C-alpha cells in the first residue's frame, strides 16, 4: 500500500493506492467523512456491474445508507443535461449537505459527479474511487471538476477537493486496451513536464507497461500522484500559473476532442496528439534548438511505443483557431500554450502567430 498526502491547508486529504483494497473502502469512507451515514454512489453503465454495485454493497455493510446513480458511459454524459438529471436524482434521494457523493469510474464520472457535488446545496462532501488509469494518475487528483458545453471542453466547472481518493490497481485488469493506452498519455505527460528521470524510467520499461506489470504500474501511479499533488499545493486554483503546466498537450487536445466529436477520441488519445503538436510548435518557435528537437523525437517515440496516437485528422483551420480561442488559457485574445523548455521542464508561452504554424 502507498499513501500520497495532499496537504492543502483548507482541506488536506490522502490518496491511497493498493491492490485489492476495495474491501476496506467502508473503513476509509467512515474515516474520511467522520462517520457520515448517507451516500450517493455515481457510476456509469460500464463500471456499475464491475465495481459500482460492489462499492454500494461495501458501504451498506459499513452501515452507510446509499443510493446508486448510473449514467451512460462515455464523454457525451459530461454535459448539462446529465448534470441536471443527477441534481434532480440526488434531491429525490433526500441528499442534504452531509450526504457524501462517491464517484466510481473514470475521468468522466469523476468530473461529472464532482461538479454535481460542488454545486448542489453549495457543496456536498465528495470521494473519488477512480477505476481507469487516466483517472488514477490525473483527473481524480487535485479537485478540478467540470462538464462540457458546445463551445468547448470543461468550460463549466468548479474546484472542489475530495475528502479522499482510493485507488485499487486491480481495476486496471478489466480496463480495455484503448482506455489503458489513453491513460498512458497522461503518464508520459508527467515525465515531459516535471521529471526527466521518470520519463527515462518509462522508456526503460515499455514492455512491462504494455504488459500491465502491477509492480511497475503501482510505481507509476504513485509518482504521478506525487507530482500532481506537489503542483496542486503550489497553485490549487491555477492563479499563479504554476498549475497550468499540467495542461501540456491539452490546448490542441481539446481541439481534437471537440472537432472530432466528443467521444470519438478518448481524452488521453487527444492529449497524446496535443503533446506531439506542442512539441513541434516549440521546435518551430526555436528552430536552432537541437535539444527541443531531440525531446520531440523521444516523446513521439515513447508515445508510439505505447501505441498512443500522435497525429490528428485534417481539421478546418478556422475551426481550430476558433476552438483554441475558447481555451481557458487564452487571455485577451492571445492563445497561450504550455511548451517544453527541456525534458522535465515546461512553461506557459503566449503565441501571437499560431495561425502561421497550423
């Protein structure tokens, strides 16, 4: 078992990572909520028969009254209509300000359930039980919640920290290959932006990663959580700009998700494409920088070895620019990208002539 603390002053919590730990969820729930008696478990149609029902039963065995809310699996559920359905369902179930929302699933479920928890009754306690690799290494940590609207991804949301995060690595055994590879894109991201040694470790363990070696995955998940927790401590609400480095690959990645049609590209697949785009953009801005060129080559080689896409289909240029203009990092009409300086270090840069690169 590994525990990663997120030592926020206003709401400290822990991330617990282990194999076969679900049976202990009742104990962690009572510890993290100081003995709460009521819960709403939010999951999706894929996860419900695998883990959603199990978590609901474990809570019941621990003496916690709970109801199960199930949404359709897929990015399309991360929308206003489904959020409204959940608000209404929680009210019908008698949820009050001490009712705990438990998100059991991947990034879509975590973002959606977290947003509903943050907004109903001006905030309900919230616990994350991520069951995909992408959610375990990224979206379940740090308190970002949100839904998509037609103008863009995650444009409506809230910062709402969980009371705790429980990760059972055995869930990765049931993850389909595409979802697993999508999660690996976020893993590679951490190496590029924050930890060159971690990137080297990934390069050296490609075969074990592809084989889902549990010991290697436990190390990977813990290190990603440590890196993200540190950034969240430095800039919880993205006010200083430090947390923005976590959006590496996301500006163009969100373009791919939106223009490709939500659900056509998984988030991690789009991020992989966005990382390749960002690295090439960095090289274009500094054509004489051989270190950046080498970084871009190594990054794409690792993504390819892990079977993560790096190329997008042809999108309309004006549509790309319009989508980027709605990116949350755009300020006063100037698009900003997170770009690498060298392996393990990135920064936000204003790009006034992006149309020349596209």
